[in-house]
């Protein structure tokens, strides 16, 4: 198969780019070092008959109409408003922080938004421009909630205390002044019927797309012939052979998933329960059977331990890493017809919808430039008076 477009990685970014160029009649080769498509979204039905996610729960939510329209081309979806509980002081409390969280933890009787706003105002610290994650949380909820729900969880998640991270990391966390216990507030919140892997199979089913699994790009890059464009979705420092990381390596956090089958109907009250304290080493327990209200005689739980080594999941957002990444980014800008797309290639955390949007936007941007070049060439050939 002659290849016009080479895509490294069969996750969200790679699959979207492949589908879009295939729809234009381009021959696309997608390679992935994993034995499966769908990247970190990969899910499967286990021996208990439960649809499981291999790399942690993926909850789709968006306010973007174009992204919602795109994903609906490849799957039916069912509404799923995700909720998260945290075990704090032997109590289960809602996340994000809302009226019920404060009432349960501090024996309050708040019943209105006005009362909740006053409680927050009385407890928060007046920090106008937070300089790090700790200041961001203190400015939102104050020191008591910071200590109970954020400080140690952040350390377990990132191996850094909040003051060692950008303010933007913890600024993403909403605080509610009502009793809304949904984790997200987006217009569209849903899960794909049949799972994400089936959706990716449909995205990549175009006859112009060839997929090769168990194939590491860096093992075969010298064997690949000419192609008009290369899209790379892996860690950007790996592409450049870690040239700036000999002394100062870009940091990534990985996750160790410990799966356990339990001979009972359910283990916990909710699909996800976070453990923000120091009494356990794991960050959360996921019980996938809750998603879609699945039926099975047993249940399965997965404890998540965030670790330094393993598959790179999360870029670590602090000033030192950003400075190292900027050196790689400038090198990437000098390359012709090679594009870096996705969370790892841009060293930036994306929600699922942002990953779809990022890939779609890159495709549209490149197509606009291509059409402009074509139009300019045509105008150059026109006779002048």
C-alpha cells in the first residue's frame, strides 16, 4: 500500500487524523507499538463479562458541538453523568466540593447557595493571583479543605505537593455553591454504547487506512518510504532521542493498575471512590460494573497507584518541565511536514474532547494552508495584463 500519510499512534489524535485524511482519498498508514488500537481509551470485556478499561476510566464530556457531532458519526452514546465520591474522615463525600461536602465534613447545616458562598468566603484566603497549586486551592476553599482533600492526594498523584505545581493544575478543579454532585457540568456527558474500542474500530475502518500493531516507529523509521506528512502522537522527547533530557529529563506520571475480582454483587457505592488521605497508597478505586449498570455475578475493582515509571500518562506541569519542553517544541517547529499532535506530543494535559478538538483543528488548519498554496500557484499561472 502506497502511503501518503503516516500516523504514529492509534489513540484519539492518531485515529482522527487518519480518518480525516482517508476521507480526502489519501492512503494512510497507522502504526502503534501496542497490540491494540484506541490508545489509552482501549476497553475490553473481561472473563466476568464486565466491560473494563485497561488504562483507567474515560468519561466523555463536552460543550463543543463540532466534537459531539464528530464522535456521534462512529458510535451510539448513552447519557452518563459521572459522579465521584471521596473517603475522608471515614465519610463518603462528593467531589467536587459542594454543600453536602462541607456539611458532612464540618457538621454544618448549609442549605442555600448564599450560605455556601459565605462559608467559602469566611474560610478561603484572599490570594488574588495564585502562584502555585497550593495558593490556588487556598484561594478557593481555604486551609481546612486543602489539608483534608487536596494536599496529600496531589502528592500521591504527582509525587509533588501542590506548591510544586503550576496553579493551573488545581485551578481546573471546580467548587460548587449548590448541591450539584456531578463531576462535570458540560452539556453533553455520555459513554459509547459497546465501548470505546468499538468506536475506534469504526473510525479506522476506512478502506484507505492500514493499521499495523505491535510496531514501534523507531524500529522501522529507516524502512519507511516517502510520505507527504508524518503525524507523531508519542512523547516529544522520545522523538528527539531525549537530546535535552540527559541531565534534565521531562517528567511523566504513570499508573499501576491492580485488578481484583470479588465474589459479590458490588464492592462500593459508586463507580469511582477517591482516597485523598495518607492511610492508603492508592489514589482511587474504580468499579467498572457501575458504568452502564452492567450485570454480572461477580464484580471487579481496580486500585490505581500513580508511579514514576511505566507508560507515560500525565505530563508533570511545572516550570522546569515547561522550559525543557519549549526546547523540544522549537526543534519540532523547524521540521517540514512533521506534526506533533496530542497530549504527549504537546506535553499538555487534554480532556478527551480537547484531544478530539486538537486533532480536528490541526487537520483543518493544514487543509486551509494547502488550499491557499494551491490557489496561489493557480493565480501565478494566470496571464497578467
